[in-house]
C-alpha cells in the first residue's frame, strides 16, 4: 500500500526543480517591481498619454480574476 521507494523517488524529482522554481520566482519579483515602479512613476509625473494607458491597464486587470490572467499568459504567450 505505501511504498517508500516511490515516495523517495518523487521527493528527489521535486527537489531537483526547486532551484529553477526559485530562480523564476526571483526573476518575476524583480521584473514586476521594475514594471510597477515605471507605472507609478508615469502616474506620479502625470505623463498624458502613458498615464491613460496605465489607468486602462489597471482597470482591466483589476476586474479579471488572477487565474484567468495566469491561464491567458500560459497559453497565450507561446
């Protein structure tokens, strides 16, 4: 019923991809911080056209569930 060999094998496979997962999380954190800072700078400086684009972007993404955004980015980007 319970086989420790399978559990150990699965644990090794999971642990083998932890560095890649952490690297992706760090990259996403850095990129989102940069993009968010640029958006905040555009709104703070009141750049006419860019401010409107940032506002439209925020309004659209605020109303969409995050699962849909993840789904669209996963299947839409490739």
